[in-house]
């Protein structure tokens, strides 16, 4: 069941982004209709997966309906700054509950669903949680439109972070723990010249907080896949 939760949550997290790409920011009603249509499609896909390859009972059908609907409604109604962070925290709690209450499916289909879901979630949704943690750490409520010069200078993390988390996930799945340690060490080495020039230590603090949050998310993703 964990695999189905991860896949549907990951796919649902892409619906607002796709709706904005299609209709822009000036057409909220059309965006809402598009998200509703996409959510309905995800419910159908979830039910088919639950009753088909995953072989889940009635509880799986309930999950297939509840997860995409609740996720999409929350994404549309929640404040943009903390909405994604709360969604991921709730997802982690839900996956933990599934792991306790339902035995892992353990099939290749379940593992594929779980991996697909976490790969999506380790992208933009995880970036949102890392940004929220950094804003909390610096005591700022600034949105993406009012980023400080320091944050703008480190904006490459929006690509580096997801790629790093996905790489750690793949290396861990392959049993290459030494390579995971090498990736973490290499990031510190690459960032060292930039951090070394920082006089007040702010950049070093942001690097450590952001990196540790990112690594924790990667570890949680690995754990989620393992119980799928």
C-alpha cells in the first residue's frame, strides 16, 4: 500500500505545476478545472493499480481515492510557503502508518511504483520543504519573489538538490554505500571555496542546514521504498 501512496502523491504533486504551465497564473478557474480532471484521472489509475498489479483489497481502493483528492485540494488551498512542507510531512506519517498496518506488497510492480513516486517527490516538493526549513532557520518569511542576494547566489541548488537526492537513492538501492559517502564528501569539497570566503558564516550555515535536510529526505525515500 505504501507504494500506491507514494506514486499517487508524487503524480498529484505535479498537477498544479502542469496546470500553471498550461493556463498561466491569470486563469485560476481553468487551473482548478484542470487539476480536478487530473485528480479524477489519478483516482482511476490508482484503483486500477490497486485491484490489478498491486493486488490490494478495499483499503487500497480507499487510498487510491483519498490520496490524490486530499493532496490536490491541499495544494490548491494551503499557503504556498508551507503547504508543500506540510504535505510531505503528512505523507511521511501516512507511509509510516501504511508500513505498520499493511504488510509490504514486495512485488516488482510495487517497487517500481514506489521508486517512481519518490523520484517525483524528491524533485520540486522536496525543494519546497528544504526552502521552508531554510526560511525558518534564517527567521524569514520571504517568498521566492523576494529572495535575498545570498539565496539568489545559491539558486543552483534547485537542480543540484533533486539530482543529489535521486543519485543517493539509486546508489543506496545498488548497495553502494561508499559511493553515497563520496557524493556527500564531494559536495562539501566543491562548495568549500565559496563557503570559505564567507565572513559571517551565513553561507556555511545555510549549506549545512539545506544539505542535511536534503539528505534526510533522501534517507526517508530509501526507507519508503524498502517498505513498499
